[in-house]
């Protein structure tokens, strides 16, 4: 009599294997020693992950450098290793100002290599009536400890995504991420060329000029051009950084554009960039919003719903909703302050807000269900907002 062969496969085989696996797993658990396992914090890989992505970093101000009356650079070190970053990223600081808990982000000016050597640098520029910048510039001193989150931000050079040549357009203190990039190129940590178009009102407002000139002179991958809008001086371009100046210094058209500066500069470029006929994927930007509108301010109220509790606070049409929260001491998670990260996402239950053109970076579903990013919304009526 011939024997028949059966092969077992498919769902039946899976079921058999699962039963076998469950039995083995039970035996394994039963045979485990009755002692606490080693803390996973002690595993090397977890230590590395923690130092790369710390929840918070305690930083100590090691020195302060004044840039005339315009700005100050703050240098930080820490007892713990500093989280690494890519040139172009920012640090978000958590600050307690009076009864308010606020967060503000500042691009890192130092090179990534300096973080490995235990130092970060940021530069803070004074802006008229700046709620946070005034506080930092007037009160931070050497030896103070401040709290910052891990570095974040997407305006970084990625060889898989970006062209090998970067045309960077900086306005005012928006120079800092590109100073970091230039330093990284000089130190051999980034392999791209950088044409830096730095717009300022006058030559007196240019930050880091000596270092930028020196980097440009000694490294052929770096070219720095200064563009002055309010003065006509020899050796400088005159006007605003627009399509003509970009074409003049990057004639071959094969480049990615990175932009960092005030909202006004971005608005000007919005009309200029289409003249370059560039695909949107080659344009990346970080817009600093001062959190202010210049029109006549109107007073409104915001009813804030936080875990079922309601608080009514005052708000001005000239300041962002996030600013109103911060002034009232209401803590909302926030990082970028440019509408990008989504940390401050909240539900607009009722009322009307104004979102400046180009600053609405919400997901389509969030728009449909009335979620807003308070960091770039201005009240246009009394509001009711749920923050969690
Ligand atoms: S803080 Fe990033 S979206 Fe509001």
C-alpha cells in the first residue's frame, strides 16, 4: 500500500506554531529568575538614545558676547553631554517670566561639532516691545541655569532631498542657522556649497561679519553677499534679496533655497520666488514671527477650556493667541512658534481667528475640524478654545 504524503501549511500551520510559541513562552517566563531585571537605563544603547533625544536639557550660560546694541550671543554648557543637532536646527527654551511660563525657539548658531565639545551658541536680537527677547537680554547672566528641549527643526541640508548647492537667504538674526551651516561646511561636517545672501537695513546691523568674511575667503564652498535695504554703501548690494540678486549669484539655477528671517522678508520673497521657476520642494524656510500685527489693536476675551475647567483671559488682536495664553500664565506645549511643529495644536470651539498668509501649516483634517495652531493665529472676535 502506498503512503500518502500530506503537507501542512497556511492558516493551520500558523495556528500550530502559535500554540507552540505560547507554550514555549510560558515555560520561558516560568523559568525566569525571581529578581528585578537590570534597569534598561543602564543599557549603552538607551544612554545614547537619551543623550541624543533628551526630554529637557539643563544648560548653564558660560559666556555672553555683545553685538553692539543689536543683539547678544549666549554660550551654554552642561554637566550632561549636549544633544547633537544638524546645522539649521533650533533650541526651544522654557522660561518663567513673572506668572507666565513661555517657550521661545532660537536657531543654534554654533556648529554641530561644538555640541560634541560641550557648547551651544544662540543669538538673541532685541525687537521693539519683545515680551521674551527683552526678558532674556536684560536678565540672563553668566552662571544662570536655563531649560531647553532637545534641538528640532527641518531646515537642514539633506543630500537625498536637497540640491548640492544651497542658496541661503537670511534677514537680521536669521543669519544664525546659516552661520552654523557655514561653520559645519568649514569643519567638513556638511558636503554642500553655500551662497549666503544676507539682508540687513544697514552695514552696522550685519552680525558676525568678520567671521562670515573669513569663512568666505578661506573656503571656496562658501560665498557671502550682503544686501542693504536702507543704505547705499560700496561693496554691498542695494535693495532687498529678490529674484534678480538670486539669479546674479546663482546663475545655473541648480540649487535649493533656504530662507530664515522676519515675516516681512518672507512676504516679499513670496512674490519673487515664482520668477525663479523652482519646484516647491527645493524651497525650505523658517519664518520668525514677532507674534505681532501692526494694526490698531482691539481687545477680545478668550475662554480657555483646559481639562473641563474654564478660564477667561484677555487677548489683543495684535498678538497671537499663544501670546495671550503665555501672558495669562496658561501653559500650552509649544516649540517652533512658526506653525510648523503642531505642538500647540488646540481646538477652536467658537470665534474667528486670522492666520497670516503662508503661516497656515495645519493638516487638512485639522482645518476641517477647526483645530488651530495658536502660535500663528490672531483673535478677530471673542474666542472659546479647548487646549487639550
Ligand atoms: S509651536 Fe509649533 S505649531 Fe505652534
